[in-house]
């Protein structure tokens, strides 16, 4: 079974985790607490999760795809229950489990991809000619999106909505139906962004962060300063200044700014190319699965690739000022146990699909 592993994909994942550990160590050096030790524990959990997914047959997931949706709903409800959900900085996004926390919005990405993969595999080829087949999973997504917005977690809703639309489009949704759904969803999300004062403040500061350099634009201006200081080749690993209490969340949402400052444009481009290659490899596995008439595996890979790709693009866009500030981690690199474990679980499912195709071909 080991011989059937997708070794290039495995190597890319291991390198991303190792590089992330180095950058978390560098970016959190001035912060109190044992961030590196916790991150190391998260990596161990991620490796264990990935390994577990490699030995669990995908037929189990396909059989329980409806149950995955129920688990996603349950997690989104539990986090809002007083005494169970943990509130911090005006948001209720975590469930306390001993000394660790569960972030439902991260786990929902996994369960929603499993649900959509099972649904689209069941109705494979019918999305194009039966509009209701396309609308039904979007209606199922509605309650999850609503519960996430209550937390509030606008960024995860964007990722989940984009992933669902992307999977439906790949499944063959007609362009006119797809565009109608996309415009409707974009309008609703846009209205939510405008109606919430703090989101509107972020949008305004995003257009000219330097005008709000000591207010709502502080994070973005400090991030841009980090990129400016890094120039082409960077200041050197560990030599960054912005992480020293200037740039908030330097080890988490804005770790790419630390990469830009310490490793420069060259290092930043290498990171982008490496993560992009990993995403493309996942999508390639999905295309191979489709050609082998394994629709569940194919949609599972497509969904994983879309989640990782969208999260990467949003994180990079926020760090560089291309997108409004939104708290999403850089997959496999940012500090954050839930993100690392869930992304590794999803990649483990892709690896399992690749192994099953290899075994079937052999």
C-alpha cells in the first residue's frame, strides 16, 4: 500500500508543514507562551489524522455523506450554546475541549466537502439537465452559512460558498443557472458586508489603509511595511522587525507578511508556487478519478483543491492589500491547530483516493 502513495504530493505536504513550523517559530519569537511546542503538537495531530485517512476506505465516507451534513450543523449549533461555545473578541467561534479548542468553521469545510461529494456522485450527470439537483445542495448550505454568520465568521462563509459553487460548476451546472446563483449569493454577501458597521469600516479602510493607519487600517499598513522592508531577498530568517509587536497576528493570519519581510520577494514567490503546485496536484488527482469513473473520489478532490486554493488566495490577498482584511489562515503554514489538522485530513482523503485508484489499476 505504501508503494501506491502519491509521493510528490506527500513530499509537498511534509515540506509545507516543516516550513510552517520554521516560520511560526520565527514569527512568534516575541510573544509570551509556548507557541512552537503547541504548533509541534498540532503537526503531530495532523500527521496522525492524515495517516488515519489513508487507511479508511472512501466507501465509508460515501455511505455516510448525509451524516457529515448533520455533524456540520451540530457543530455550528453547539458553538452558539452558552457554556459550550467560547467567546473572544466579540466572536463565538470555539468549543473548549480540555486545554484545546475546536473551531467548528474549520471542521465544517471538511464535512461540507464530503456531503457535496457524496451528493454529486449520487446525481452525477444530472446537474446539467435538472436545475433542482443543483439548487438542493445550496439550500442545504443555507443553514450552515446562517449559523456561521451568527458567530460571526464571514470568511468561512465565502470559502464554503465558493467551494460549493465551484463543485457544482465542475459537475456540469449550466452557465446561466450558475451565474444566477452566483449573482444572488454575491449580492447577499455584499449586503451583509455593507450592513455590518465593522465590515463596512474594513471595506473603507481597505481602499486607503494609510488614511486609517492607526485605526482599522493598522494591520494592513504594518503588513505592507513588512513586504517593503523585505524587498527582493529579505532581511534574513529571524531578522524581521514587524513581528516584534508591530504586526498583530504575525504568526497566524499575517504570517505571509513575515515571510515577505524575512525571505523577500523570492521567498514569497517560492511559497506561492509550492502551495499552488500542491493544489493543482490535488485537482489533477480529481481529474484522474473522473476518467476512472470514480465520481465520489473526483468531487472529493475537487472540493479539497477548491477549499485549499481559495483559502490560500484569500490569505495572500489580505496580506498584500488586494482583499479586505479577513481572518483566514495560510494552509499548512499558519499557526492554528484546527486549520492544520483539517487541511491534513482533507489531503489524506485525496491520498486515499489516489491509493485506491492505483490499487485498482494495478
